[in-house]
């Protein structure tokens, strides 16, 4: 059963996971190419988890400067499709 506090906890958790994806984005410039590729996969998976947990600030996802590099990666394409489906569902 969903209660106000459990919904609030889920929203907080999804935002925490979203922020983790952003922090990993900022770590990328110092890493070599092979590690950057692994981080790209990790960032995409973390962002997908945030969406699964209920993160729905789609406007911020589209303009967050921390995610700029991720949005340019092929790994983001499937996430973009998922975000579009979630946006339609949300109305």
C-alpha cells in the first residue's frame, strides 16, 4: 500500500540516483577512453534506474548540463525512447 511517506521516499531515492549519474558525468574528463566507455554505460544504467524508481523531471533531463555528454552518446538513444514513452504516459 502506498502512503504519502513511501511515495516521498521513492521520489527522494530516484532523485538521489539521478544525482549520482550527474556526479559520474563530471568525473569523466580525467579518465582514459576505455574507462570513459565503462562510465558511459554506468551513467546510462544509473539514469535508467532513476527513471525506474520514479524520477520524472523530464524538463531537467533535457537541459541538465551534467548530462550533456551522456546525451551525445549512443547509449542515451534507448534511454531517450524510454523517456519519451514515460512522458506520454505521464500526460
